[in-house]
């Protein structure tokens, strides 16, 4: 009976169409697409704040391209992280729960809900679909000479974050890849509307620093699985004791880097930034005081960090949008 049950789980074609569709929705990690959609909206709002106009054709095509790039990345991660996810018993969310703040992947492939080969095909297909969208943006909609290079960088980072031969997240480069890849989303969204400017760079400083910090804290609950599968993030390389301090310092730096934005806005609208600051600060305090050794506290720190990180572009978008409406 046990072998029969195991065989049923590992052969997705025995499942109903509804269950298979649900698995395909899960593996895309659509809630986590917010980590790219929100900074994209911020970059767009920054362009509107500066110029008072937007090219909506550019907006929708660029957003669609971002969806496929993000989808390709997440599904590729599921494919190449298969052994690591299978060994991960300490992930946030336990063995089954999947959400915005959980770690250790969706477990769709681990449970055999979708054949691994099909996931790989889906990932590659998403990246291929994104290519003509990038070409259309630059060659037809005239978004500038950096459009295609930015897309190439995004594709490179998305694929080689877990794929060989680079396998960035397995060789201590995952934090850098995340910072550059997702950090460029704000700049890219602004660029396709307005071109090169320091405005999106200044506005994204906190986001750029908070991203690798989040990657570090999310490695804490996955530590044992990462070590057993030779997935060498910075937390594995330097240990949780040291990286807890590094994490806390990065979060405090991210909070300080809100200052340039406060000077740009120069209004009471900036008060809204206290929301992500409070969440990030809470997470930093837990790690700097050593409370992360308690699994419950560690989960609180990771969840607070993720919520605070997402609220950086949310609060900035709201503040700049209200300011833009007043300006124009």
C-alpha cells in the first residue's frame, strides 16, 4: 500500500485536470511576483512624477515581459532546487504551506504534482516569450538602446541564479544576483518611460540594500537543507552567527537610505515610510539581539523582513503618486 501511495504521488498524470492546473498555478508563485511588480510600479510612478505623462503601451508590454521573466525564473528555481527542496524539513511553512513569506519553494515538484521535465520546458518557454516583447519595446515602441541589454541581464540573472554552470545561489552569489536583478526593475521601468536618470537610482537605494538582506535572513530556516545539498549562500559560507550581525547592519543601512527619498519628497507624505521602517527595524532587532536562535522568533524576523521589503516600493509608490498628482 505504501509503495502504491508513493507511486500515485510521483506520477502527476494520474491526477485530475483540476489538481494539475492548481499545481501549475502554485509553481508560478504568483503572490511572490509582487516582489517584481511593486518595484516596477514604483519605477513607472517615478517617471510620471517627473514628467506628468506615461506611455501606456510601453507600460503594458513591459509589464507582460516582466511577468514572463519572473515566471521563467521562479519555475527554473523549482527545477534546479529540486534536491534542496526535497531535503528541506525546516522551511518556513512546514511541509505543505505555501505563501508569500514561506521558504523552500512550492514543493510542487517534490510532491510529484508536475513532471520535472515539464517544469523545465515551461521555464525556458517563458524566457523565450519574453524576448520578442523586449524587441518590440525597443524597436517598435522606441524605449531606448538599453532596453534589450537590460532584458538580457534580467534573463541571465533569472536563469543562472540556480542553473549550471554558474548556479549563483549555490556559490555565494545569490545575494548579488538578487540585488542586481530585482534592483534593476525600478530603473528599467523608469527607463522605458523616460530614459536614463539618477532619480530611480536614488529612490531604490533602500530597496537595493534590503533585497540581499532578505535573502540572508530567509537562508536561516533553510540552513540545514542548504548545508546538506551544498547550496552555499552567504549564511552557509560564513555561518548564522556572523550573518545575523551582517543582516542587522544591512537593514539599518536600508532604513538610513530612506533619507534621500525624504529630501526628494519634502512633505509629510514621507511619514508613510515609517511602516516598512518599523517592520524592518523589528526584524533587525530580533537578529542583532540573538533571538533568531528561537525558531519562532526567526520566523517572525523573516516574515517581518519580507513584509517590510515589499512595503518599501508600496509606500514609495503611494507617496510619489500623491506628490505627482499634486504637481501635475
